[in-house]
């Protein structure tokens, strides 16, 4: 245990070591401050168009530097930073790398599709990334809550920044649901502190304190505490904001918000699995099954591609939760692999849809016949939709196979009936999802091209990036050890 009383020299040494361990986050904080004042400073010498171009380049360079700084932490010894607030280990480093890759790809997406965002866009994106990085290292309910708030506030502003009227409406709904889930989570945290006397999730006192109470009290406390995390994962019942945001916000932003916050939250849920009582896992399993069912059934009724993908993301988050609910090392590793595969697939699907229909409104009818007009992008989009459905030979199949195998193994070892029901429900939901995932490929290649169609983006760079993405999706099927080798090193 960490000593409660330290003299001033020990305190200073601990602070210095802790600061050295969060170098990427300090760099992000400095980069955020730079972007806040950059436009005001540059306006004296440069035109607005030039400033936007320079700041885009600086943001991309900053994201690459951040990635390299995080990569340098891979060989660091696992240790607390500002104990017991943050803990840096290889798990945290791996998830931070995924978040930074999503950030880099989002910036590339913005450049390729020539989006014109205000300079504040980059500052807010940096703040969101910093919050996600801190969340992956958080081992204290206070830092978990503050990191979630940093992510949430940045996300609200990013969504509301869009010029579309629907985005403002979606931003308000996002804010209201976020505030409600945040308040519920804070109440759950206060209950945990009242019952256990600690907010340190690495402390055995938390588990012991919770176990001294009735099953009902434990269940209610866990559900309330999970509210903020479920909101970020777009899980039922905190999913209502998702379709409106996906439909209204700019595509690069939707692409980022659909994967990066989920990656950060998954690691927190895995850390909580080590200290919360056994009631935690049936709750996760129930939420996973309900989310899969609601997401898939609602997606069947959609006529807009973005809303379809919104409900798809709710269902996918349910599948992701299956690996954690399995409560085994294999289950956790399969959940990490699923997160990595889903990150690549989801970034790819939004990028490809934006190449085919670079406009705000993406009704499914807009995709009719585009397969004959833009064969390369349409073919890759078909492969990506097959990956989302979980069919071979794609990374989507490997990831679903792993999480369901982990659940089946846990069922044999622990013999909990709810695990079997979750497995059956998950497989049935995977079958249902085929009906809407294959709808876009059907429209692309089996419907006649209408006379008036919005122009597709024909940039060579976009086509090359699309090709690289589909190669990665195939590689994670034929050679999953590219990722599992990193995961097994945790």
C-alpha cells in the first residue's frame, strides 16, 4: 500500500516522477493552449484561409508527436501517477495509442474531404483526446468522473459548432442527456463513498465495503455509477442522443466520437471488473443483450445511412460488452481486440460514406446505383459493411468469434445460466443485423442510378486511404496476431 504520510521531499519526488509519466498529456495541454491563442496572434500577419491551413498542419504534426510520445511509454514500468489517481501500464498505453490513431485519422478525413472548421475545432478535439487519455489511466472515481466531464464538454461544443440547424438541436439533446447521466453517475459515486469510505478502485476496502450490504443496494449502486460510462458507450438506456448526433454532426466528428470515447470507457469497465462484486457481471450482460436487441431492431427501420450506423453502434457496443461480461482473461483480451477492430471498421465506414456522399443528409436512396458509378469505393464499402455484420473474411468475424468464444468458455467454467442466454441472444442479434448491414451494398449494386445525384469525392488520396483500410480489415482476419501480440503483452 502507498504510505499515507510523506515528508515534503518524498512528495516532491513523487510529483516529479508523476509528471514525467504523463508527458503526452502535458504536451496535449500545451498544444490546447497554443490553439486557443494561435488565431488571435496569426491574424496580424496572415489571412484566415492561410491560418486555417497552417493550424491544420500543426494539429496533424501534434497528433503524430503525441502518438510517438505514447509509444515511448510502452516500455515503462507499470506505476501510479499521483497515486491513487492515475495508473500507467501497457493496457493504458495501448488504448491511448488507439485513441490517438482515431484522432490522426479524423484530421486526415478533414483534409481529404476539405472540411472548413473554425480553429476552435482543433482545440476542442485536443481537449477531448486529453480527457480520453486520462480516462484510460484513471484508477480513482474522482479522476474517472473528471475525465468523463472533460470529454463530454468538449464533445458538446464540437457537435454544436456545426452550422446545420439539426446539429444545434442534436447538441442540446446531447447536453441534456449527458448532464442527466453525469448527475446519476455522481450520485452512484457518492453512494460508493458512503458505503466503503474510499473512491480508490484499486483498494480492497471498496470491494469489502460493498459486500457488507444487501444485493439490492449493491446492484442499485453499480447501475447508478455506470450511468456516465454507459452514456459514452451509447448503451441502453442512455442511447437516445446517438441517432440525432450521428445524423446532424459533420462526418469526421461523428467518426471520431463513434470510436474514441468507447475505447477509453472499455478500459475503465475492465478495471472496475477487478473490484466490484459479482452482481456487476449479470448487469453488464443484461445491458449488452438489451442494447444489441434495441440497436439491431431499430436499425431495420431506418431510411438514413447515418441513423442506421447510429443504431448499429449501439448494437456493436453491446457485443463489445459481452467480452467484459465473460469475466475472464480471455474475455478481456477479446474485448480489447474487438475495440481495435471496431475502431478501424467504423472509421472506415464513415470515411467511405463521406467519399460517396460528401453532404450532410445521407438518405439510403442517395446510394442507389452508385456502385456502377464509383466501383472502387462502393466495393470497399461493401466489404466494410460485411465486416460490421461479422462475416468472414474480415476483422469483424474474428472479433465476434473471440467474444462469443470467451463467453462460451466462461459459461462452461462458471455455469451461470445468464451467460448462455446472453450467448444465444448475441448470435441471434448477429443474424438479425445482416438484414440492414447488407442493405447499402444492395442499393449500391442492384438499384438503378437516379438522374440527379450528388457528386462523389473522386480524390486519389481518398481512394488510396480506402484501399489501406480494407487491407487492414483483411489482415486482422488472416493474421490477428498483429494485434493479439500486443494485447498478450499486458
